[in-house]
């Protein structure tokens, strides 16, 4: 162990000077991933940007990073493995597994259906659009996944839209907006996990910071959806099993209270399993199988996070991240005032721009946060940006872009459900548009301590 520690410290101290060449592996990854998506899209393939798995697209980039390294091969591999084994990466991956297990067990035991039924029972017939925004927001906050929320809510929303003669694109926009709002706030969302672990802050602190951006944007969006609402429908009475909603409410309460995330998710899994064991034909064996299914659902982001961690370690050692940091520093210096608090503002805008540009390319908000996480943390440290603020900025702007790109999984899924184009769906994702304006305004105008 002692020898390994010394080797790691030696590698850190041997980091090369700033180098643009060291960034070529990252560009190779983006080019391959985006190029494959564009090709499949031109062929009319559904979910074109998801045909080439990201964990495969990154492998040539890793090989290129190893070839570009000035270290001996064994040392380069040690650097790569050290990046994979970083405590933040390992903790992030463990949280992914627990979050996936909770979502899987809660769905299998009827938690999602019960929560949707509860929401439908509370929607006034003349406020269907804002009502579905709220339902999607609550479920996404509890489940930690916008995709799972859309899959659960969109078919119901489609039926209501038919009955009330509401424009499909409007209803799709309301569900998409609510799902991204909740996913962005959720304590167990993979974007929250990625942003808080890379920036080194507590999830409850990031949650409270996000509220500053999200609440004004959601209030405006609700008003707009209420004004745009057309028609009404009497929704049939739903059978509500309140006990199945308890696991969701429990993890929300515990997470916001500041309880350790590992404890929160473990309690959630046990509660969800217990509701199934005592209220339905649900065996302990099935419980175990659903936990494992949840683990496998997180396989791609789990593996990708480790590989990105290793690639980032190689690029850091070769001076690539130093190069990016220096370029951003020069932009901050150019647009910041000599005195005052303009530097933190510029740093936050720099983080926002980085994660937004990356997400446009990779169409995955979690991946974009993981890719730029180290650079953002370095900027935050140098310019006095609190870790919770940095984590919030990364998550907010990744959310904005994810809801506004037609090749994102959320837009593709809801467009296929409503049989409309992804462009029609995102054109009514008003929450994301409003959030962009609100977030930039807050970053620029908000007073610093």
C-alpha cells in the first residue's frame, strides 16, 4: 500500500505542462459518439444517438490517451487505474447502484403506479397541463430519473390529451418540463450524484441551491401552461394505494434532512421491498432479483463513469485539463473587472458554458457533468465559488440543454409516445427555456458574500 501511495503521488507531481494535444482523446470520443449519431440519424434509425454505446465510443479515446502519454506504458496504465479508483468515482458508482435498485424495486412493487394515481386524483379538470407538469415533477424528484418518469406518465398524458383535445406537443412539453424539473432537483438523480461528488458538496446543500434557480422558473412555467391549457376532461377516479407512496415520501424527507445518501437509499430499498412483501404477492427472491435488475440498469453509466475517470486522469497527467483551465482563466480575466466580485460570476458562466457545450455533443447530462467536473472544481476553487454553487450550476445548465436538444433521450422517448417530432416536443419544453433565462440572470445579478 505504501508503494502504491508513493507511486500515485509521484504521478501527480509529474503532471506535464499545459498541452492541447492531451485533449485529442476527448475530441476523439466526442467525434466518434456524435459522428455515429449523425450517421444513424441520416439513415432514419430511431434513437440514433444511442445506437453506439458511449462505453464503446470512449475505448478508442483511452487507447489514444495511452499512446500519447510520455510515461512508460506501465506507468500510464497505473495513472489510468488510479483515475478509475478515485474515491469520488467509486462513491459515485456505488450510489448509482443503490439508486437503480430503489427505482427498480419501487416500480415492481407498484410505487410508480400509486404515485401517478395520487397525482391524477388531485388534478382539476381545467388545469390539465400544469397538473401533469406537477405529477411528472413529483415522480421524477422521487424516482431520480426523467426517463423513467416519462415512460410512466406519458402514455396516461396522451390518453387525457385525446379526451380533452389538447394539442399533443403542448402536453408532451408539459410532461417533459416536469420530468426534467424533478430530475434536476432529485437527491438520487445521477446528475445530482455526479455534480455533488465531482464538486465535493452535500446533496442537501446542492438541493437547496437548486431551488433558487428552479422555483422561479417552475412558477413561471406553471402559469404559462395554465394559460395555454385548452379543453378539459373528467379523469376517472383512480384507485390509490397510499402505502406504496410511502417509500418515495420517506427518501425525500430523509434526503432533504441531510441523512447520508447511502442510508437514504438503503432505507428506500428496504421500505419499497417491505411494501411489496406485505401488500402483494411479492417474494424475497423476487425482491433480490429486482435489486439486481436495478444494478444492471445502471451498467452503462457505472462503467462510463469509471472509464471517464481514468481518461480524465491521463489527460490531467498530460496537461490537457491544465490547458483548458488556462484558456478559461484568460477568458475570465478578459471579461472580469479588476476588482469586485465579477470573477466568480465569470467562473460560473464558464462552467455553465462548458457543461452546456459538452451536453450538446454527447446528449447525456450526466456524462457532460462527469467530463467537465474536474475543470469546474478547479475553477471554483480559484475564483471563490462555493462547491454547492458549482454543483448546482453544472446540474442546472446540463438540465437546460438536455431538455432542448432533439437528439436527447427524453425528447426522443416522449416524441415516440405522442407520435410527434422531437422538435415539436422540445419547442414546448418551456420550463427549460425559462430556466435558462432565470439561471443566467441569477448568476449575473446575484450578490456574493
